[in-house]
């Protein structure tokens, strides 16, 4: 009998299997948990790269055009909600540049207001959207005017679309860039270099005098002219113990048809702080805070420039040459036209002359409109810097409905034409008609938009455009658009925005609260962090200048000798503090070369000049904002 040996075959018990599975799951979950963080890092890195690229493009634009650089970019208050008319924005110089909060306005306060301050236009980076003093010499004439008998000098503003203080921009039939819907044209103010203040009677154009009464309401003294003039006045006034700054108030001065050039009389124009003198708590204008400049006269597009050989009787002054004239050819693109005689005109300031310079104040409608310029390749595909383009009807993070890009044009039904994306020929200014077929799906005639990936494909056969100045329709063929430069305006999911920030050109010394264009000398104070008395001399600036850079020239005494310092660069503190012996808060710098502990003393502040220019790109997911800043030192060549 043959015996067979039984072999024992061992196996894994159920418990062992479960243990192995748990170990594997722990390992797998540990690895999986690494991926979201990695994906988030990649996403954040990609967004930062795009943000830097958008900001650098804006920096490069201004480096190539330093003569046009604005004097400042300022935060504005919503208008008086119960006012029926207003001529100027007030500056809210207590807004911090990092304040990204959404404006909270009760519905009952603005539901019936013509100038409803919708939260998007006064929130996050849109709090700083008043462009003060973009500057240009009057260009040489380059094209014929509307009547074809004269030429005009054309200029494009750096930023657009422009807020013309029109009707409700979020209404179904409203367009804030529609000139005809706007109650006035003061949203774009063009003016000369500041005039020179003199004591006594002004002796010539370019000079003015100022008379103050006990109520500090004052009167402007000007030399008469045969034609009517308008003046832009910036100043500060006191309201309920607070100093408030006003930019762009307009004063009208009538012409004198009997005026003789050797006439020594003067025109006395009351300056009463209109319209702010009607506000409750108004207690007078701050002495010496005014800046006076000659305003350019705005003409209708079909109105000829002066001089006219046979002007209508009610426009008798048009027979005199007036270089201070301009037109708004298209507000969406910020296209202006100047009287060509201004290109060779010299302004007189006291005993010297200077080429006529136009300074332009305007309000950008919304920094969340991204602007890019692209050259169209043979493939016809223009790749935007950002994906997830918005289309009309999409909701923003704050649940506002996107209404499209304003154009100032009307469609065939007479309603505002506001496409998802606005495409403009960067050379001619013509607006591309995106949907010619009515379906938007014909690749031969319609612009094809890949909203998800941010790719815009131009038509294959025919491109239809509208001239925003002559209001004519043009159709181009033979791939005319290939190789040409086009500007694209669009909005992106995530509230992306590209907004500039700039310190004021010059700062003058304040006696109380410093405004956006002033600094304040104060006593030293105990540092709350170190409990020690600081050394050096502090200069205080308005909160809206936090984080900006300034150049300071000053003189101080050391060991009995005068020391002069030129162009010392300082960065204004980012954290506001209480100004010593003052009811206001501000942000400071220290002239720390002056060792006050050793008895050195400041003799004079000779010049304070803004030097910083910054482009900030912002975006958000849910309620969290992200930002990327590019700072540079940039000053305006034309002062």
C-alpha cells in the first residue's frame, strides 16, 4: 500500500485581507490628497503668469508714451443720490488702495436716481477710476472734419469705455456711453495748463486773480475776451469739519463783443463752491486750494471749428479763432478731435509762452473690461490671454447680469448695441460686426467665439465693420484683416480686472488734513509698536496714497550748515495711523537723514513729486480676491 504525504497549503485569513486593504487605502488616499494642492498650485501659478502679462502690457504702453501720463488716478464718491444734476465728482481720498469691499447702498436710496451708483462701478478696483490730467500737445491735423472743408487733429484716450454719467448702465435699454442719453458732457473735461495766479488785476490771458470774502466763498478775476469761455476749477472745501476735494467744477464766463485788446477792466465771477455750497454743513472753500485752467469748448460733431467766415448771429463769437475747441467723436473708444489751429498756438503765462497742451479728465466706466491688442494671423484665430469669456446674460460673482460691451451705437431696433465682445480695428477705429447672418454660426461672415477657451476666429470671406465716427457700414473681402492689429474688449468669469494706480504729479503743503495732492508736516510721535519717539521728520499723506512712492527735495541744518537733498525716494506707509495733534488719519514717510535727536532741523520742503506707477490685476474665486502688482517709477515729461 502506497502512502501519500499530505501537504499543508497555508492561506490568508479574512482579518489579514482587511488589514492589507486598510493599509492600501491609507496609502492611496495620502497620494490622492496631494493632487488637489498640486492642481491648485498649478492653477494659481498660471493665473499669476497671465496677470503679470496683462499688467506688463499696460506698463509698456505708458513707457512708450510718457508725455501722456495722467497726473493722478483717483478714488471717487458715488454722486449725491438725490441730486438732479451734478457738475463734478468729489474725491474720496480716504479710500485705501487695497480696499476691495463692495459698496453697500440701500435700494431705497437710489432706486429713483438718474445716477444710480450701481455697486460694481464703485466697488473693488473700480473705486479708483477717475483719470486726472491725461496730457497731450495738440496733434497735427490728420483727417478732414465732418463738413469736409477743414481738418481736425485726432487723439485717442488711453482708457475706454468712458463713463459719460448717463442713464442706468444696467438697465435693459440704457447705454452709459451714449452721448445723446447723457444729460451733459462734463464727464470728459479738456482744459489747458493751470493758469498763473497774480495779485491785483490780471494783465493778460493765462493769469487770474482771486478775491476772498469773510465767508471764504471768493470770486475769480479774469481779463475779458470777445468770446465766451469756460474754466475748470479744482479746490477743497469744508463740510461739517471735514476737508473735501472737488475736481472739474465748471465756471462759465460770457464774452464781451465790445472788448478792446488794451482794455484794462476785469471780469469778476463768483466762486461759491457750486454745487457743493448747497450741501448741508458747507462752511467755505479752503484758502489757496484752487487750481484754475481754461476749459476747451465741446462742439457737436457736425459743428465746424472756428474761425467761421459767416457764423450764425447767435454764434457771433465764432468769427474769432479759438484754439480751445474739441469734439468727442466716439466715447466708447475715447476718440477726440481738436481744432487744428491749436497745433501751432502758444499759451502765454506771464512773460513766457508754451505750446498749447490739453489735459483731459475722464472716468473709466469699468476696469473689469479687459483690453487686448492682437495681430490677426493666417489661421484667423486670436487667442485671448484669458479663457472663460462672458456672454450677454451671464451672471457675475455678485449675481449681476452681464449686459455686453457698450459701443455708443444702436441696433436696427433702436436699442443699444452691446455685443459679447467688442472688436475694434486699432488703426481706423472701425467696430467689427460680430453677427452678420443673424445666427452667429456662419464662419464666412460671422465672428466665431470659443467662450470656454478664449479663442476668437475672424470671418473667412467677408468682414463687416461700422465707422463709429461717420456711422457708415463697410464690408471688406480678400482677407483684408489678416496681419492687421485689432483691439478686443471683453469680460471674464472671475471678475478679472486690470487697473492702474499713480501718485499725484506734485504735492503741496497742507495746513490741516492732507488731500490727494498735499502733504502735511507734523510733530514727532510715540511709535505704538516700540513705545519710542521716532527720529527724522514725518510727512503725512492722504490714505488714498498708501503704498505709493514720492521723491522729496528738502533742505536741513546740520552742525550749523545747510544741507540740500535732491530726489530722495520714499515709499508711503501702507498702514494708516492717527496724525499727531490732528483729528485725521493718514500715511507717513520719514525724512530720516535728519537726526532730530542730535538737534538737526528741517529748514524747508522744496519739492514733493509722485514717482510711482503701478498696474494691479485682480481676480477672484467665490468671495476671495487675488491680486498681482507690477510697480515701476514713471513720471510725466510734460508738467
